[in-house]
């Protein structure tokens, strides 16, 4: 098991990665690449969740494992607002549909919503990490 400093470093790395994903989502959005933009917004959210799990030295091989654990340990307990759960669920669904469904197209409006929600999730996670001295 990693020590607190190593876990904090991993968490910080994952937040940096989430912010990079968000920056990519914005660039793709600006260039009209809405499907890919929404996917990067999802990864910004996903890596934010993994930043929280890192402080517990918890991780999962599947995205659904990360999401399920976060929901159980952080949403249902009231540590994060239930709104975050909605953002995660929606982003996961949009990313899956855009990656795996034929003819699925993310609109300009839907991509913007995904980016805006990713910003909210990242900010909530950063606030949590700051308040818990991480």
C-alpha cells in the first residue's frame, strides 16, 4: 500500500489529467468535433472520480467499477451532491453511445452540457480534496 504522500501525488496527477481532458474537450468543441468533445468531457469526469478514489488507494479495471464505488461511498453518503451522480451517469451514457452506436451524433448543445458538467465535477472534486487536506 502506498503512503499518504504517494496517494496524494497520484490524486493530484489524476486531477491534472482531468483538467487536460477538459482542455481537450474545449478544443475539440471549438473545432466542431462534438462526439469526441463529449467523450473527452467524460474522461475529465472519470479521472476526477479516480482522483478521489486514489486517496483511499482504491481503483478498478472497469469504468463501471469506479463509478459504482464512487456512487456508493461518496454520493449515497452525502459527501458529494446527488447532482454529481447525474452528471456522471449522463456523461457515461453519451460517451458509450457516441463510441458504440452507429449513426449517433452528439449535438453542439449536448457537447456543451457535457463540458459544463465536467467543469462542475472537477471543481467539486478539487474542493473536496482541498477541504480534506489532499
